């Protein structure tokens, strides 16, 4: 009787031990942290579930910060390498790395009411020689040698102002020209291939803020840019640089009085990224 009882006890203990080991290897609970999980809510470093927050995962819902990917969708990314919001200047003076040419035009930093901050205000006439040329050469040639966007906010009151991306030769004398009229005609660019103006299929509304973006490919020998308005593409796509073998070094806002196109408008929140 005692022998059978002992054998039964040994068998029972072996069975319990087997069950314990099997349960320890199981991974179907909700909050485990084992190396090889199969549950939905674990927080392991090697998994690929949707809701985790691991640095090295491949899920779509991660929340990593501090990245510098061009195509990411994180709120805290750091792709912007240039910002000009005109808040560092005391109106009406424009300083820093800016230069202003145009003896008969008005160029000033203007402080808006209702706590809207400072903007760049340009008034340009329609007489030859009155061109307003407002140029910033920020010393970012290396950053501007990669694909990037130049974007800014623009409100035109009347007539035509514009923007130029500036290529460096002996000086800043190679410019890619974009016209921004608010008189009911389409915005336009100069196309060096056709040696003529090309219309972009988009009309700006006067006294309305628009976001103008130039998406720039500055590859030497193949440089080009595309124009977007308020986030939407225009028909001006891959417009070649006027001088494809010169690197970019600056940009400027322009009044085109020499073309008989006077105008007035405001610029703000210029970024490159």
C-alpha cells in the first residue's frame, strides 16, 4: 500500500511540474513582457504591434521625437533649417543679413495690429528703375545644395510682386523668377527653355494670405523648381533654372517696376526645409 502511494505521489508531482513549466512558457496574457510575445498589449523591444512606442519598431503609430526625416509625420521633427518671421526687427528697420535696393520704392518691417506681429511690407511703383529688391543671403549654401522647399506667406494688395531664388556667380546675379499678381491674372514664371513666361494655372486673391511654396531641386546641371499655392500643385512643374551650373545662395522678394508692374504686398513666415 505504501509503495503504490509513493509511486502515485511521484507521478502527481511530475504532472504538476509539467503543467507549471507549460504555463510559464505561455504568452497569451495581456500585459506580459516576455521576449517572444504573442499578445496585443505587450511592450517588448522586438515586436511589431501597432500600438507600442519602441524606438526600433516598425509600427505606423510610433511617437518618436527628435527625428529629422524629410517625409515623416511627427510633430516635433527638425527638418526646417531656416526661419524668418521678422519678429527680431524693430519696425520699420530691416536688418540682419538682408539687403535692400530700390531708391523709389518702400520697404519696411511693419507691425500689425491685433497681436499679429511683424511682416515685411513692400510698395513698388511702375516706373523704370524703381524695382524693389529685398534679398537675404543667410549663408546656407550647403543646405541649399540639397533638395528643399522655400515657402512663405504672401498677401498682395494690388499689382504684382514676386520672389526669386538666387544663384551665385560673380555675385547674386542669376535669378529664377516667379510673378505673384493679384489683379486676376495667373501667377507665372520665366522658362529659360522657351525663353518666355509660363502661366501656372492659379490666380491669387487680393487682400488674402496665401502660402507660396517653391519645391527646389538644386542639382548642378539639372536644377529645377515647382510652384505650389496653399499646399496644392500648380501647372508650373520642374521649371529649369535659368543657369543650371550655378549653386543657390539666397532668395529675394521683388517689385517688378522695370516691367511696368508696380505692386504692394506683405510677406511673412519664410521657411526653408
